[in-house]
């Protein structure tokens, strides 16, 4: 319920400086305790097209490293696989098919466990969302710098 309210607030037409400040505000312990579960479970996708290129998304809320893999959070009662498929569809308009779980890791700077899936792009035409402004498939050797939370996945990103 709180996450739905936060999502609605996020979708308002906030000025860019406020959007970039949001991740910093969410890192404040009191805000995290009120607005977020005590331990979050995220999902991450290493999605490839038929050419073996990796899906990269331009996240509107990431200031210094806006390009990253498709990510999201599970909703109450949702399975991780379903959460990732839903997040990618909501944020990009893409339909994907996921393989087995590829990796699970916890972040040390915040209470977050990420479940990583590999998968394939199936269909769809990109449409921007409040959270994603661009999507492109990138050759593994030409991937942009990824945030520290995705560096751990470097082995999965190789062809």
C-alpha cells in the first residue's frame, strides 16, 4: 500500500533535480523505515536479444550512472519471476521470457537481496515510462559503466 502511494507520488511531474535527489532521500534511515519494508527483495534481469546483446535501460532516477539492467521490487504475494516480467513490461512495453535463476546476492550498503534472472526478449515496442526514458540492446563488450550493485554481475554479462 505504501509502495503504491510512493509510485503515484513518483509519477507526478517532479523537476529533474528533485527526481535525482529521491534516491538520496530514500537512503535516510527514518524515511526507509517508514516508507520501505525492513528488507527489500529486488529482481534483476540480464535480458538478451537474438544477437546476444544485453538490454540496458536509462533510469530516470539514477543521477551519475543512469544506464543499468532492468530491475524492480517484488510486490506482496508476488513470485520473483513474475515480478521481473511485470516490471519490464510496465517500464518498457517489452515481453520477455526468463530462464532459471542465475544469481542471488545481498547488498552491503542497504537491506536489499537481489534475485537475478537471465532471459530473452520476445516481443514489444519500447514505450518510455516514469522510471525509464530509453532502452537499447548493447553488445556485451560495449556495455556502459554499471552501478556498484550490478558490478557483481560482470560474469553474467559476458557472451
